[in-house]
C-alpha cells in the first residue's frame, strides 16, 4: 500500500525486532496485556539513536494506528499519511 515512495518513508523491520526482544525479555507480570509502540518501548529501554532504523532521508510517515496525541509527544517527528 503506497508503493516504494511510502516504503522509503518507513522504518526498517529491525525496529520491531528490537522492540519485540525488549518486550519478550521483560517480566511477563509487568507487560502482559499491553499495547506497545516500538519507539516507546525502545526509548523506555534507553535507546536514543533511531536513525539506524531509517530507510531513507525522507520524512517518516506515522503508522495509522498511532494517535496524534501520542505521536506528537515523541521526539521523532512523523507526517500523518491521511492529512
């Protein structure tokens, strides 16, 4: 959906893998039943460099399921695909 142009405005799959590792390494009593956003999980675990997840220098598109309220409070700025 969106083709190559949209793909270049995305992050690599490694961000999801790194976040999944953090979640699966956590105490299940503290993380079961939560909704996680990869960037939030990684920032909470101490990751500061998110450039390594970029696929290009294009502005990043926001995932459609992340609310403006959450996205606007993250240090990484993204564009809303639908606006």
